[in-house]
């Protein structure tokens, strides 16, 4: 599957782009370009390294992949490519000083932010993000999975940025300035609903729908 051909892992030194060496290079290159296009602007300025599962990448291929990443504003890590022998070699990234990695009930990696986010603050994480506070206007959360906000959600939220159509946004009071799921974007006039109860936003076909929160869904 293409989702396993190219994947993004967070580390303390930036993002690691992990490749499946059993796939054709042209397929890998096209998949990387597609993923970068779907997340356009989200990783701008982020440091990155390129790795495959078993061996070093040929220099000419590595250069081509780095050029694609540069086109989308990413910055090569000075250490260059790395070899990934197991997923255990990747540690959770802490993109925000007061955020701590955690685990959600089904064992998937999540990032827990133990405070509210002010205007100008931005969280980027390849998995789920849990905010124990408010996301104020001008703050932004970019997540590969779900976004859970135990407070007011009034900022900019991007969930499922790697094409994860099952991603959801859940908040105690869900009234974002901008909301997108798997690249499907809701304009501010449509997103700016206000309610004093917990709601979920999810994809239904091509549309983002809002529902009362129901445990287990």
C-alpha cells in the first residue's frame, strides 16, 4: 500500500521520511510528492532525514527525494540519510516545550499538550494530538491523526494530514476558524459554529460533518 511506501516519523532531531526499499524508486518518488502536496505548507521549515528499512539509499536517489522536500520548504538534516532497522529506533517528537507524549486507549502514539495554545503557537505531530486546554484564535494544530481538545477549539485545525480520512476532531466547544480533515477544508464562515456541548467533526464522503460526541465512535 502507498501509505506504507513512504511514511513520516517524528524524532528529536526532526522528521524522518521512511521508505519501503522493496518498492520501485519512481513509485516512492511519486508517493512522496503526492504526500507533500497534500500537506503543502504544513512542514515548511522542518528539518528532515531520509531513511529506508534496511540499507543506505543511493546518492542520486537521495538527492532527488531531498529536492522534492526542499520544494515544499523542508530543510535537510546535516546528518543526511539514516538507516532504520526497526520502528523502535524512532522516538516521539516533542514539538512544543510543555507537551508530553502519551498513549491513547488503543495504544496508538499521541502527543499531549498540557496547556492552552495562544495566537501564533503551532503544534505539528504525525499522530494524534490531545490538548488539555483551549486552542485560541491564531493558534494552529497540525496532526496526522485525531485532534482532541478538552476546552474551546477556536483556532486552525488540520487532522489526518497524511490522507487519513478516518481522522476526527473532537472538542468540548468546537468553533474553529479553519478546519480540515485529510485535505478537505472547511471555510471560516462554515466552520465558525458555536455550541456548549462536546462535538465531533469527521469526513462523510466529500463533506465534513458535525455531530454530538458519542463515546466509542
